[in-house]
C-alpha cells in the first residue's frame, strides 16, 4: 500500500486521529492549541502501515545522524579525562606536560560548562533561524577545530581558552537535537529515540577509551605526546562529517525534500495536536508562561541531579578505574566495558518507558538503582578491586539510563513550540550546575576509595528519585481534577 493511502477518507484499515477518541489517560497530551497550525485536522485520517514506513524513514535519517553527532560531541568533550592520565606512568600525561595543579585542571573542566550554560539557549534560537542542518554542521566544524587546537596548547591559559570555546560551540547540539525530535515524533515515540541519541555517549565513552589506549602506544611520535595526538585524531571526524550533516540531516517535516508530498503531509498531520511544529513562531506570551510554570523547575532539578552523576562518571571513570589497580594504558582499556554495558541498559530502559508509557517509574527506578550502586561502591573496602569494578559497571549503566525516560517525560508535557524552544535548553542550562558539582567531587587525595565522589553521587541520585515521585504525584493530582475529555498530563 502506498503513502497515497493517507488521503482524507475513512475505511476499515484506517485509524482516525481525533483527540476525543484518545481515552487512555496515560496516552494523552497536555498540548494547548494557541496556534491553529498545531491543532489536529479533524478530517484527516492516517493509515498505520504508511505511518510505520514513514517513521522508519525518519529514524534512518534523524536518529542515526543525531546519535553519530552526539557520540563525536561526547568524545571531544570528555576526552580530557583520558588525556589527564594517558601515559602518566612515563610523565607524559596532559596534566604533567602542562604542569597543571589539581585545582587548575578542575577549573579547566569547569570553564567548559560555564560557556555551555551561557550559550545553550541562544544556540537553540539560532537553530530555528538558520535551520537545524546548517546550524549543526557549523557547530561540528567549530568544535572539531577547537578540539584539535587543544593539542597545540602549551600552558594553562591556552587550555582555559580552548576549553571555553569548545563549550561555546558544543552547547547547542544536544538541546537542539531534543528540540528537533519534538516536531518529528509523538511523545510516546521519543524516549527510545532520545535514549538512542544519548547511547551515543556510551559508545563515545567506549570508543574514546579504546582510541586512547591505541594512541597511547604512539607517545612521542613526531615529537608529540600521545595526549596531543588524541585531541588531533578525535577532532578530525567532527570536521569531516559536517558536510554530510548539512546535506543529510532533516530540518522540518513541512520542508523535507526527501519525502514525497503525501509523506510530508502525513509527517505534519501525525504530530498535530500531540507535538509542536518547528516552524511556528515563538511569542512572548508563551515564553512568559513557560518561565513561570513552576512544575518545569521540578523537571529541571531532576535533570540537574542526573547531571551530577553523568558529568562525574564521564570525566573521572578513567581516574576511578586507575584507582582500582589498573595502571598505565590498562586503565584506558578497562574503561570500555562499563560504557558497553551501559549502552544495553540505556536502550532497554527507554524502550520499556515508551512501550508501557511509564516514563516516571523508569526514571525514578533508574535514579534509585544508581544511588544504591554508589553507596555500595563507596562502602566496599579499597582493596576489593573486582567487586568495586563490577559495581562501577552497574553504577555507570544506570547513571546513563536515567536520561531517556526523564527527557521524554519533560518534552511530553510541554505546550507548543515556544515551550519546547525555551524549556529544553533551559533544562540543560540548569543541569550545568549539576555538571559543575560533578567536576569537584572525585578528589585525587581520596584515591582509591573516592568516598566523597561516590556518596555525593548517591545523595543526588536519591534526591532525583524523590523529586520524580513528587512530580508524578503532582501530575496525578492534576489529572484527577480535570473534567472528562480534557487533555491529561503524561506520567
């Protein structure tokens, strides 16, 4: 059956998409249709087979390219954690070569997140102005160049400047991707796709450590330390793949030239009433309502709590592994398995959240399991290397698994284009405070146990679980107050 089957007619194999027919409380949106363009067309009918074929085509373009971009972004952002200890046994690590004190190294990590906070929201507005494909391609080139320039730094000041600029150009990628997903996918389709994009981070962690292990063997080649080669080698792919993103990444459903006219119409109509349209203008009224919607700040805190664990694990896993008794290049190699396991856990958790519409429970349970893992990690004897390594794999997996259901839960409860454009990057900006906290909790002086880092992570994980339960109760209470037939809050 062709996509022409999506014409405006009724039939036994066709499903009408009317808000009044969506009786299941857990599958209803809170979207308010201030913009008529975002309201569902009551006379449009959708063929499920044609819709499935369309979603597969969108996935091939959007999810694959977004995952690839985020993987490269993660590698270039957190490879400094590998560089810190790379060839430290021969005195050639980044920290040793640049003669950085521990405080200077931590400040170099922090300035990245300062820039990230400042430029995250403006970048999302520029994405709307210049189109996603153009903006993402520009960001890839610039952050790739900045990554390679870190290899040329000779002192602390140079590292600070290049890390700040790296944060400036990477700031717009992830919130931009999440924003783009909101006008291509329905809420109950997003958790698994957000998780697949974020799973690019776990792949990036695994590949980055494996690359660092290989690059460590060419230490001193052409007079350069291995950590310099690491930044050069890992910065090139972002620049090389930028032209492909420019040509390949989908912009808006209404303007997708790679879709037939019938597919474009279906892509627009299938999300009307349950998602925002990317082309719609942002109004000051929407911006004000978003900024003063207090429930969003619970979402922002939950993401902030997640970011403490995400940041600290991403930056200090090589250091923690080194504290487990693995030295030299072995510390790089043994960083790979935790990320490989995390990839499986992240995607499975997100699939469950989408399949059974239980985003809140998947988020809360991930927080709780991660918190328990960190408590155990901090309580085990410093010499229990095997047990601590196994628990570390568990902690890393659920630290990353929080992301998909949590972000999907937020985007499923946003009102229109203005809220999506503003709330998603604001979520990331608030989370930056969590990422900065994550920078300072793993102290070299506490190696190999790192009790401060593990227990601080556990505290934030448990607080995230509690905040998630509170937010779920808030939504449940609001749903009970709604009259029959009114759009419900998603949980």
